[in-house]
């Protein structure tokens, strides 16, 4: 009985030490050469147990990853995209350097590994904010994937689509533009300008005050024009035309230009009333010679403005008026050409107004000196004696440039609206029978 038991134990041991009976996890770690088995041959070798997870990190930001056991080793597949910092035995900090994808493998103290896929992208929210500020009337959405941006939505023009793509290209080189151009019925803004020059000396003599009575948002008098730039708002109910005509009749005010311009909301418009003067430009030529070309520069009354209608009905206006004249007292002579200087008064400002409101921009002063000669004809030409009958006066004046701007929102005709037919002309009436024709009585 003892012999049978020992034979069965021997067979069990043989089955245990043959390769067919060894578990797979340990069969790969056995020695390949002959020789008797050793104690180290049976030391258990733990197999890696992967754990797949996906992590997302914004470029330039960090992510804290914490494990239950102490982290022994770290492997980063793409160091150009991801970098790590061991903040704690059980905690690491991952920072995205550039857009892309990288694998991350962690081994803990038990030699168990965890596998992660880390993708880093550009923050689309910052790009969305920049596009909303640049194109407030458009609906643009931004998506990012591994450094590639995708633009989708609706814009009002092809120029807006190209501009949005160029703005997105500042953040990354790969931009997919899927914006659709849809014509949107936009607001139109009519701008009425009155650019005038006011003689401040005569204005003070007459005691005229620009703060017209009535309801005003702000008023400015002639005594407050010492600042470099003054802005005043007037109620739309005030008849500014009568005030200007009254000052013009008293020869206190001179109207330089009265343009009326209409443009789409968000688009610029320009006005120029004046001329262009030539001036030579010396350029380098060949064989130590120079070439002279003629260019032209504009002068006169110039206005650039860009209105934008806000969602609440107010109008955001960016306006830049300029008045320039030729100044021959400060001219220069180059190669026989007399080039005059430009006496320029320019201002640039941004304001918000309601429909129909008017604002005034003033404070652009021009100090002028006028020399006048008075003499008695005939006697004034006598030598020595004629000096007693001649007088010379120097008059100094201060001329101020004032710009009055009135804004109004206008709408074009819709498809259902048509222009009314003109009324028929009034038939010719005989003066002798005017009363009878007016009463509808037949002529005799």
C-alpha cells in the first residue's frame, strides 16, 4: 500500500515539472538550457496588467494624476508633447507642451503598469472670444483636435470668412475653414456732417454760447474750449441748423463742408473735399544717378468714419475728421521745386450715440495773424510826407474748427415695398378764370 502511494506521488511530480503542466505566465521565464531546476526557476514573475485610459490637457496647462500605490517608473512616448514632474510618490504632474498625442505608462511598486493616452489641444475658448470681438455680427464656432482648428458657422461676407481664417492662423498653422457666407440684411447708418470754422474773437464779442438751452446730455460753452479736444452731445429736437445759420449771417461762422454719407453697419466710409498737390520724390538710379518721380498728396476737408449698430439700438461711431490747407510760409525748395507745407488739424475719437442724436467735436484751434495796410490814395505816394497818410495794422485771430455729426439708422426698401408713383402734374390754369377752375365749373 505504501509503494502504490509513493508511485502516485511520483507521477504527480512528473506532471508538475513537465512544460505541458506549467502555467503560461511562468513558462516564458524558465531557463532554456539544461540542468536541474533551481529554486529561482520557480520564483513567480508578475505579468504586466495594462489599464487603458484617455486624458485631455490644454496646451500650456497641467494635470495632476494620482495613483493608489507609489509610482516606481514613468514612460512618456512623445516627450515633445508631454512632460512630467513627480510631486509625490503617489502623484505626478503632467504638462502639455505642444498640441498632439502621447502615450504614458506608469509602473507602481508592485510592478503593475497603467497605460494612458494623453491628447493635448489648443484652447478653443480663447479663439472664440477673439473671433466674437472681431466679427460681432457673425456666428462662428471653433473646434480643436490635436493642434488643428476647424471653423464652422455663418458669416455675412467672403471678406469676413477670410479674415476669420487669418485670425485663427495666428494660433496654429492648420486651419480648416468651413464657414458659410450668407447675405444678412444689415442696418445702414446715415451720417450728416457739418464742418465749420468759428472766429473765437468775434464769438466772444457777441457773447454767443454753444450750450443751447433745452434738454442736452452735455453742454459746452466758448469759455470751455481750452482743452485740446471737447465733445458735446445735443438732443435731436434742437434745431442746430438755425443756430448755425444765425452765426453764419453774423460772419462769425464759415461752413467748410456739409456732406451726407450712408454706409452699412460695420463698414467704413470716407469723404474728401479739396485737392491734391504734386511733390517730387528723389529715388536712387543707376550709375550714381538719381531719378525724380512726382507723387500727389491730398489736402482739404477729409472725414473717415465707421459706424456699428449695437444689439440695443445704439450706434458705436469711430470718426476721424481732418482739415488741411497749403502753407507756403513754411515751404521748401528741392531741385527747383517749391513744395508747400501742410497746416493740418486732425482729431480721432470713438463715441456711442442713440438714433438721431448729434455730437459736436471742437477745440482744434488755428492762430492767424493778418497784416492790413491803409492809406490815402495819391497823397500816400508822396515821399516822406506820404508816410503820415499810411497806417499798418496787425490783426490776430483765433479760428476754431468745429465738427457736428448727426447719426440716423436707415433701412433699405424691402421686397414688398415699392416706390410710389409720382403725382400727376397740375394742369395749366388761366388766370382770368382761376376761381371757376378751382371750383370745378366749366369754362364758358
